């Protein structure tokens, strides 16, 4: 079956008094936000800035002094990630509730998007030793990136059906891998082959790559804000009169009814734990390659371009697989592969030379990276009442953000204790095993039935 048909999709629920047909351009606009902001996920979080910050700005093995303690540069970076995710985790459900109350998911998405764009551009000014300034700019930018994804994800149930949600979610992830991969390729050309762009050798530095992320994000998010429509009904309050207290009251009401959504609750707990592992692997991969294997920046970029290319097809494949065998089974398969990746990384070099095996692990990671997260987002979507989409995807974001708090934090502590980036990699396996065990207890059909009793 094709992802799109000539007939428009209709929102699944009658929660909205006037269901507007979903046009293909809206789905395109929604997917384009992933295309746009994935430049931040690749160039800033996964490949260039994280390595630059850990090894240059924060001194690498020489590290920094924090409250009298010596910290490896990688530890200082992971602690910065954890702090930004902790703040995002606190804000996400509250702001999601406000957005649902006021029918303003799109407006919140714009605010977080543009805050992130500005502070990403400010990373241009971060130089060696500027670890406090760099951490501050990065934390604010990452809060904007993570917070915007709450409202972006919340549109998914509105533009899909239970039959198509897996494919549309997979399309979003696939678009992200194309966007992030394309800019990463441009960054490689800027750093290594600037003459291809008409510039002389040495014209660009990694700082120019940070600015390119902002420009890319700004340009390619335009279709999102032009085409995506807000379907949630406006309340009697105007946007200005809907306060955080309104969101807090709505959030309290959701908590009081959370037992109605038992399968959703179990899923969020499982996601909190296994996403701990996924996010930690993604954030630490380039630092691992540089520290353990001595990979240079251009080699790491090529590595992640390979991962991105495979992840594009993996996202589409797992999206169709989720619609065919179910989202839960799809996530379980992906977590089994993630577990294999972590075990192999701990014993790197057991079959071939370590660097060759690391490239093989990149192939495996690319296969499941987008698929595991796309299927997870789909599972959340089929459990979520349409009228509470931003609020419930706020809870989904809380799980993901707390995952990004504890995973990097634990990894950073182990690096600080042992002085070795490789020493803590096996600890990630624990998150996958516990997450799989909890996910096994989730009843997908029952969760879809519970969705019919929405929090109003």
C-alpha cells in the first residue's frame, strides 16, 4: 500500500467538533520539520559539536575543574546534555497542557524552533576554554530542539489514522535522516573540499558548520508553518488568557485519570528506560570513535553519513513493518538488535580490527535507529486521544527527556571514575533489557481500546 492516496486522510476521532480533511501538503509540511531540525540532531548532538566541545572546548582527557573536581571533557558535555533534558522534561507536559487548552501547538512549535535556531547560531562564538559559555548556549538550544519536538510529535495523531500512523511516522523519521544527512555532507565538503563550493582551502571551520545548522533549520521549517493546520478547537480563553495555571490544572486532571490508560503508562515507563540506551548511544558514538579509535572529524562525518543513509531505508522499512506486524513487536525486534550492538561495542575487535567492526556496528545501528523511535512514536500515537495529543505527547517527551538525563549522566559518571570512554558502554545494555521486559507486558489492542476514554 502507498503511504498516500488520492483521498485525503481524516482525523480519527470526533473529539474535534469540525474534522478538517488532511491534505497531502500537510503531511509534507509536517515531515519537513524533521528534515529541517535533524540538522541539529546530526551536526550538533551526534557528530561535530559534541566531539568539538568534549575534546577541544572542555579539554578532552585534560578536562575541566568543576567545584573542585576534575572532569573529563566528555563528562562535562554529558552533564550539559542531562541538565538541558531535565529542564525540558519538567516543561514539556505543562506546556503541552497549555497548548491543548489554547489550541496553540503550532505557535509553541514556532517559539521553541526559533529560540533553538538563534542559540545554535551563537555556538559560532564558542572557542577553546569557553566551556561555560558553550554549555549555556548549547543547553538553551537543546531545550528549544527537544521542546519543539513535543508539539511536532503531537500533530501526528491528527494527520494520520490507526492504519497509516506507522508509515507517516516512518516518513517523518526518513525525512529527518535525509535532511540531517544532506547538511552533514555539506559540512564535510565545507571542511575538506571547500573548492567544490568555490572557496579556497581552509575557508571554513567547525564554527561555520554550527551556523549552517541554523540557516538550514530556518529555511526548511518554512513549509511546516505554511502548510500544517491547527485542528484543536479554540477555548473560550484567548491565547493570552490561557495561563500556565490552566495548563497545571489540566495536567493534574490528567494525572488523576492516568489509571484509565494503563497500557500507555506501561509503555511510557518502558520507553523511559530503553530510550535511555538509544539516546546515550547516539550522543556518545562520535566521542567513542574519536577517543577509543582515534577517528578524525572528516572520518566521523563519513561514518555518520553512512549511518544516516541506512537509517533512511530502515525508517521506511520499520514503518511498514509496524503497520504489518504491530508497533510493539517492531520495537522489540529493534531493541534486540540494539542489545547486540552494545555487547559487540564492549568487545570491539573480537573478529576483525576494531575500526572495521565499528563500521559494521554503524550499519546495524542505521537499520534500527530510526525504526525503533518511529515505531515507538506510532505506539504512543495509537494510545493517545486526539483531544489531548500535545499533553500526552508531553508525557512521551518527558519519558524521552528523562532518558536523556539519566543515560548520559550515568555514562559521564563512569567516564569520570574510570577515565575511559569505553568502560561504561556495557551499562547501556541494562536499559535495553529492562525496557524490553516492561514493554513485553504492554497489550497493544487494550491500549487502543483505552484510548476511547479520553481525558477531557
